C-alpha cells in the first residue's frame, strides 16, 4: 500500500512539473511574439515589415540581419563583430555610473570595497555590490537588445522591460533596481530603462 501511495505521489508531482514547464514555455513564446511584433493569422513568411520598393510603392520585404559567430543580430547598424563589441561595451563601472547619473555615493562605496579587496583571492564582495550588478547586467542586456533589434523607444515599453527583467540578467537587475533592503535601489527601474534608452540611441548613431 505504501509503495502504491509513493508511486501515486511521484506521478502527481511529475504531472504538476510538466504542466508548470508547459506554462513557462508558453509564457516565453508570448513574450517573444510581443518582442517581434507578431501578427496573428499570418504565417512566419508573412511577418515581414512593409517597406518602399524601387518603384515607390509599399511592398513586403524581409530585413537583412547580420550573423556574427553563428548568432543573428537584428539591430540596425550592427554588421560585424567589431561593431557588436563596441555596441555592447559599457566601459568601466565608473563610466556606466556617470552615464546613468547614478548617485556618486554608490561609486565611492564600490571603489572603497575594490581597494580593500585588491589582491585578495576571494572577490565575493562583488556579488553583493549593487553597482557592479548593474554593470554586469547592462552588458548582457545590450547583447539582448542587439539580438532582438530593440530600438530605444521600445525600451520604455513595460512589456519589453519585463522581458529584460525575466532574462538571465534579471536577478542582477532586480537586486540593484528594486528596494529590497535598507540600502534601497541604485537607480529606479524607470530611470534605468530611460537612461538605457539614451545610451542605446547614442550607440546606434555611432554604428
């Protein structure tokens, strides 16, 4: 009887996990549809954006994307590895802090901890520094922006922001942007994405 109950519990847990997995996959698919401007009722080949033809009329054209090291990048202007690396570079921690107008106190604290731990094998302090978390996350977020072709104005959209917060870099952003402890956020979520949009706009002009 005990074996039967154990088997029943195992089957129940397996079914539950499967349903949760399916739910997560469907959620991710919906997010991707949103990002790519998916239109219901059209097959993939018909999802292209209308663009002027040589004759001046609007027709369906497929945009040309760059494939760099086996990965497709859809942001206009990124055509090779050099431009990609330049786009997703944020410089030093201080450079990003200044670009985003972050309170100097955060940078001072970061530099102080950096000096205190200079030369030490254990650099775990970095994981707890909110400014360093933003620096780490922003490099990854810029890569996502380049891959998906997200323009500056779309970064102010809540749906796009939520997608970024759910990405692999979401935990870094949440730790630094959400008021989860006495320190509070390094910068508010709205201000972060507004500043990020400005940075992306500047970088796109230099591509």
